[in-house]
């Protein structure tokens, strides 16, 4: 494969003609990011073009030494591209809404949350929405969370919104590892949620929670004959990170390529 888009973020919408599109907020406006047979496209639809989103390439040439079947499956992807999430608040929101629930349910809740209370713009094949800003979240009555399936996440989102308003300028300049640690200070945000949000925002998947169910699932699908540790066995994380031997680029490539493979398999 070539010209592969990473669609791990739940904002990406897929259309029958093969196009993928999402709306994303930067510091200066709202953009439509899209991917079709002609490649990647970015269009500012609200605000100014001063701050432009960026697609980050991941090259399988940077993969570490891993089992042959896993290496073959990930190498087949070729160079992939992922939109680096330019809005930390969206990264935090997305990670919180993924807590406890299955990936498909989290995607459904995220989209309902954005379309109900966020900002909606017109995309290439229909409306696309970005998440509601922290000040809007703080003004939502309790029943609004329940209406979109986010009742369980209400207290975490409210606490995160308050802390984001106070601290986001300091958070936004942190490197991925330090950001992941910093976000664990949020109420009801543990290491998994913090690491997922930090990876989404910085684009550095060397800090992603490597023993995440998605990583385990897709790795086992790519290399079904490898003797993977049993489900929930704590040996998976050290095995995965050990292959990179401290090389953060190799660990990032291994993890993000696996998630990309899974998004396409799904």
C-alpha cells in the first residue's frame, strides 16, 4: 500500500468514494482535513490561516527488529501520514471519552458530543464538527452529558475543562513524555488517558500506552502465529518497548504503524 492515512482519531469520517475527512481546530481557525486518491488536503473554513495543521509522516524504515510476520505486515503499509492534533483540548476530550467503553462506542459518543455541543462546518461530503471548547463544557447542565452518552465522563470532562483553562499554555509547550506525566494530575485521568492524549497532541506515539487493547489486538492479527503474552498479561508492554531498545523513533513507528494497520483492517 502507499499514500496511507492514519485514521485512529474518531473525528475521521469515511465516505463511499474512499475519501476521509475531519474538521480540526487550530489556534487561528477551523480547518477541513481530507484525504482522497489525489492525496492530502487542508482548507481553512473559519477564522484565519495563520496556524495550519500538519500531517506527520511515519516511515517503516524506522521500525525496530521485530518478529518477521509483524515486520512484513507493517512494512507493507509503506509511508503513512497522520494529522497531528493541533488542539490539546480535543486530545484530552477524546482520551477521556475512550475511558471504560469499547472503541466503537467511544467513537459514537465523541461524534455525538461534537455535533451536539461543538462547532459544525460543511465538509466535502457533509457536515463535520469539532469538540465544544472548555468554557462551553463548563456551562453544560448535567442532562446534556447524559443526552449524548457521556454521563459517566461528566465529572472528568468538567474537571479537565477547569484545569485546561488554567494550565493549557504551560502544557502546550511540553514534550510528549512530560505532558503525559503532567496530565495525570487531572482528576480521573490516569496514566492511560494522559498518555493517549499526549500522543494525539504531540504526534509522538513513543509515549502511547503500549499495552493498550488496540495495540495487542492488531499485533496479534498481523502476526497470529507469534507467541504473544496472554490477554492482560503484564509482559506485553515490556516486550513491545524492549524491541525498540530505547529508540523513541523506533517505538513511535512500531506503535503508530500497528494502530494504522488496525484502522484499515477495521
